[in-house]
C-alpha cells in the first residue's frame, strides 16, 4: 500500500538524519530530566494467523488455519461525535532520565482491534466432537461464527527509548527528533466469540504477551507541544482466552501507523558538557 511505503520512507529518512547529525554542535542547555505524555489514533494491518480451540467437555481440539483479520478504526467515521476512547487510540507516558544522551523509558499502550474478516471460508483441522476433522466453514455471525477483540487486542509495552536530534531552530522553538523504541509487555484483550453457535461471555482478561519496536518522527513546537508520527511492528501471543466451555490461543504480527499529539514536561536545567 502507498501509505505503508510513505511510512517506511519517513522512518528511513529519520535514521539517515540521525546518523548524519553526529557532527559537533554548539553547547546547549538540557533539562535534568523530562516527562512527556501523548494521545493519538492508530490503524493496523495483521498477518494471517491460526487460532487453536480447546473444549475438552465437547471433545474438541482443532485449529482455524490462516485466518484473515482486520482492524476497526472508528476515528474515520464521525470521530467528534463519539467518546475519544471508542476509536482505536494510543497513549504514551515517558521519562527521559538522560535528556542530553537521549535515553528514556516509556509506558506504551495501543487500543487496537482485531476482527475475523466476515464471510471468509475458514479451514478447520483437528478433532471435532471426538472425530477427525478437515473441513471448511463460512465465518459469519449469521452462521454462528465470530471472533472479536473489538474492545481491544490491547498491546501494553514497557519500552526503552533512544532519541536522536535531527533539526533544531536556534531559538529552540522548533525541533525535529527521531525516536527508536523497543519493549515487551502483556496483552489485555477483550474477548468476544462464537464457534458453532456456542458464544462466550464477553470479558477483559490478561491474555498473554507481546513485544514491539517503534520508529517515530517527533516535531516539537515552543519546547512543550509536539506532534509525532510513528511506525510500529508488534508480535503478540494470546493464550488461555476464555471461550464457550474452553480456551483459545492465537498469535499474529501487526504493522501499525500512529499519529499523536502531546506535551513535554522538562524538569530543571543542565548545561551540556
């Protein structure tokens, strides 16, 4: 997709600038530490994935193979007519413990949504009602099949952050940075599904783990306000997801684009060496 290519080009440009920016600069004044907070919205593309179903009471142990999933943005349809937490949103709470060197840590949360594509023919292999199964079912709510992480696939990461300055105005009122991030953390999905007409009770749960890397271009205005554009890769493994009379496990990769606004909160001052 063209929008993906644009994202890759921007991140690559950021990396090139961050490397070329290693030349000596005039002495600057940095905060002793720095907090930041941001809020934004996201969109995702998912890899095909397998979902394993275990229902011992029903003698079921089977797998849906190479399922197609998609997101549900919400912000592209009447954003200002609904609560800000309904669309796919994200927030970041970060702390630079060494602003001069650009090192920090961050709590990184993405409220993403994963939905089985309706109308797809899903391959099933394994054991169904105690008998060998190798068949196909049409996945649709009318047919008794749906699988939603619609109130969130919900990626939570604890990230290490490295910031590299790309450009900076002399008066400090405009600055462009590149941020690289990497981390691991739990997933907190909202699980809602039905297989062969057996529906679960929708619920939130701790449901596994994920790890991700993120590349961000951040423009800061008048030292405090900023806007940032990020590209992110995430891998999530869900396990012990509660379904009707059993559990499910599921893993997939995600490519994510994020646009956010935020505020910097510097603490104290420190002259660069």
